[in-house]
């Protein structure tokens, strides 16, 4: 698949009665239905929302391809502050919007949406995963996403430092939400020192209460850390922030961490390894794919476990061919998609 490949379909929705403004972007259905979460966020403009959903949906295509699941890539955004405008009637209207695509797009949770919201959306469409277990779903995908990031970090540590032992390593986790919280738990269990930041004070209060040994910070990028783990919004890495990084490894759950593709070259010039985000954060996708296909938990966990092998394989390709990890991961994804098209 060419890097500049066009989306198959981009659909805008506005519902005056509920105030819903949403965009669904279907990037590819070559490997299966386009699955991706719904992000509910107060974008400054519709153009900002469109830019985000286009980038995120393309990333989902590559994420599914590398993860080895039979899904395409899609994403949706609802424009607005979820704490102010999210209502059951708005979510129902959104469910009808999803249903109008007749299964081409399957939605799940993302920033600003949770399993309770997905239960409500499911009142209007069957094309939704990530629901609560009481509604026939597999629940919050945050823990499995965090596990995938953790396994990716282990593989990266082994390839970079010669050992996957994280004891005493300083890891800066940016974002203490559904994924960041669970990643902190895994890191602490592995003996890592952790510093955490988040713009939402209650999230930090929860971290401080549950993990007394964790340091609360405000500037993770500029902190003295071995690993930078972005787990909030994307595009945190640009020329300015790269210059301030002390970390040897960047490995986190945030989507689209690089403001522009050339930022990976800037990182490499400073000897910093970047694990492609769509590889590291595939655990949640694997979980909801299992829900969609009716797989049991053992099958799902086995597939998530293979993320570590995938990351190790990407390191091997990059070293053998003298290319960056991003290019190696993209090639892996594009080869699988091309094979499905032949």
C-alpha cells in the first residue's frame, strides 16, 4: 500500500437535535472491516478533527496488518467536550451514524469514550466492540494496550541495552489515563522507577494513592529518564522536543507520536530508538478483534504476547537493512496488505 494511499471513504455527520458532529474515516478494508475507536474531543476546528481522524485511521490499517489480525483501518471522532455535551441521546444518534455504514466500519473506545458509552451506542448498531462484559463485550481495552506497550519496551530494552531487565530504569509516562495507569502498574512490578505527568489532576491523585513510589512530574520530555512513554495525545515529538529528550528509547501508547515522519530521523541522529506507536499499542485492537470474532481469552493473550516477537523482528530487519524502525514496520504492514490484494 503506498504511503500516500487515499482513504476509501470519509463521512461527516451532523445531528441538530442532539448537537452531534462526527467524522468517520475508513482508510482500508483490504484485510477486513475497518475497526477503530471513537475519539470524543473538543477540537479547535473541524479541520483539526479531520486531520486527526485521517491520520488515526491510516494508523489503524498498519496496526492491524502488523498485529496479524484480519481487520482494516478506520477511526471516528466526535467533536466537542465529552464532559459537557455527551448524552445518551447524542450517543444513540452516533450509533445510528455508525449503522449507516453497514459494517464497513466497526467502532470501539478511545479518548473520551468508554465501555458504558459503547453499550449505549450498541443500542443502535451491532457494529461496536469494547462493550462492558454485562453487555456481551470484553470491557476496557486499556490493560491489554498497556501490556502490549510493556512487552514492546521489554523487546526494545533487550535490543538496545542487551537485557530486558527494567530494574532501576527511569521511565517517564506521559498520561495517566486508562493505558498509562496500567502501564505504571506493570513498570513498577518490573522494578522500574517511574515519573508520571497528566493534565487531569484526579488521574495523578489516583497514581499517587495507588503507587506511592511514583514521582509526579510536569515535564516528562525534559525529565532525566531512560525511556519516554507517551500515553496521551500524539504529535509530542518535533524538532524542539527531540532536542530536549534525554531518553534512549521512546515507546508508548499514544497514536501518531511524531509530528512529521522526518522526526524519526532526528531521533536516530541523537541515538534515540523510537518504537512505532502502531506496533506497540496494538494490544487493545487485538482484544476487541477477539471480541468481534468470538475468540477466547487465551487466544487473545497469545496474540498480544506475540507483539514482543514482532518488535524484535522489526529491530532485526532495521539492523540487517540499515533502515529505521518505522520503515521496517511499514514494510511489514505493506507486505501483508499487498499479499492480500494479490
